[in-house]
C-alpha cells in the first residue's frame, strides 16, 4: 500500500543500486501508492540532493511522495553505535514524516478500495 525510500547520497545523487532496484521492478509495482523519503549524508546537506531526485523518480513511477522529507546531515555524528539519534530534531522530524506518510497511505488505500485504479 505504501513504501519508504531510505537512501544515502552518493556523489550528490541517488545511489546507482537504488535506481537499478526501482527500474528492475518497474512503475506498476509502485503506481498509485504513497511514498516517503528519508535521506542522509556525511555532509551538511543531509541527502537533500538525493531526496529531490527521489521525489522526481517517485512521480515518474506513478507514486505520490509526501511533502515532508527526513534529512539527516553529518550522519556519522548524528547517531550512536546502536543507531539511536543524538539529536532530538531527528526523532521529531521522523515522527512528523511518518504521521504524514501514514495519513496519505491510508487515504490512498481507501480511495483505491472504493474506486479502483484508473
């Protein structure tokens, strides 16, 4: 019913294996489904350049990406060894993304169930 892109940024782009994965399955697997985007990078931009490319990719495969994106800059300084955030903003922003994502996914599922897919 929905899916979440979780991606690092590779040379200011989407990592090639992620693009290949999406291409392998084709647009019909993702069409008419909600998508969310979480990105990270070692640099100060938090994967925002990759996130913008993923929003475009989502549209091309027929998915509606929610507006909110979780970007984590300086990933190597943002999490502890167990993967717990060292910054309260990460958890708060993740909650906001997931709330928006869940709302859209539920609405799209109900609409598909009621009206079908064109």
